[in-house]
C-alpha cells in the first residue's frame, strides 16, 4: 500500500444504465493519464460504451467497446505513470493495459477491493512484469452502486456481463 496522499482535483460523472458514478481525478499525481482520460471524456468517446469485463471481488472494466460489443478505435497509448506509487485500493480507478507497461489507451477499471498486487514494484524494468497499473482517480459517489451491481450481475465464462452495463454519458463536473 502506498503512503502517497492523492488529491482529487477534476471530477467526472459517468451516467450509467445502473445509476450515476462520480469519479475524482488525481491531476497532480497522474497528469498524463488524467489528460488522456479527459480528452476521451470531452470527445464523447465513453458515451454509449459498456463495462465489458466484470470479475467479482476484483475489477469492473470498461471504456473500450460500444453497446454492440464492437471495439472502439483509440488514440496512441499513454505513458505508464504507476511510479506515482498510488495503490490499486478499493474504489480507485486505473488504466487497463496489455503486458507492455506503456500500452494503456481508453480502457479503465474500478477496483472492487484492494488489489495491491497490481501496484508498481520498486526497481521495475520494462520487461520485468513489475510495472504496475496506473491509478489516476477514485470513485467519490456511487460506491454502493458499483458494489451492488458487481455483486448482482451475472457474467459469462469470459467475465462479460450477460446484461449490458452501459456508460450512457461521461462528462466533466468542474
């Protein structure tokens, strides 16, 4: 667990098919990640996308597929900022990526529990597998909604929700 104190600055609202989720962003601790997320928000990229992956007691992931399940075209990847030492604690928001450390684009996840094993490990090198997943925000309002939905939504064998969990609209609150 990190001892870094994160300060919320910019706030974003996700209006979803299961209720509203307010997210606070860590502009100072993850500036490139926040700028990337906000560019997608401002472009309307997340509107009518789905949470396409739900692993109970782990993560709720979205931001990459439209309501028809088609993968969206993204911009170039953003630099991994997991060296900010912010932990993948319960209700934090972080970027999903491939095994390549600097491969995150638009997909993000909400941690449904403390997932410190996803954090940056001191001394990580590009191919070591020790790079973490960049935490760039936290759920400010809607925590109960996220947990209730994640606990009560059925998934298929690939962790895809059997009922669509749609991000209807994403926009800045400040």
